[in-house]
C-alpha cells in the first residue's frame, strides 16, 4: 500500500486523499510550501522566522529565570547557614561561660556588705 501512495505522489505532484505511508506528512508540508505563490511563501517564511525568534526569547527567559532562582536559593542557603552558625556560636559560648559566670555570681553575692545575688 505504501509504495502506491508514494508513486501516486510522485506522478501527480499531489497526495492521495487518505494516506498512511511514513514520511508523506512531511512531503505534504513541503509540497504545500512549493505550491505557494511568492507572496504567500514570503509571509510563511516571515511567520516561521517570527516563531523561531519567539521560541528563542522564551527559552532564554526560562534559562535566565532558572539561573536567577538558583542564585536566590544559594543566597537564602548562605543566610540560613550563617544564622545557624551564629546560633551555634552563641550556644557554645553560653555552655563554656555559664559555669564561670554562675560561679562568679555566687562568690560576689557572698561578699559582705553587698545585697544578695546580682
């Protein structure tokens, strides 16, 4: 069946009404393009160029958005990491200094003439 469809296409320079042969869809597009008058072909080509530019613009915008999102994510990660590190430093300093401070507080509170604890 397929060879007959191709033979029909080659002999008549047009496609059968119904076809199933692989590749004839692309041949139909090419045939339609070559059968266009010069003005219609120019409009078609201009439209194709416009579509290509639009696609490029969209792809570029998508890539820029991804890069911007990654940069923002990295910045947020750095800020969270810095926050955690600061908290860790404060907690560790408290753990190291609390025994010293508590000991001082008790000793100063025991001095004569001073009111109770600080």
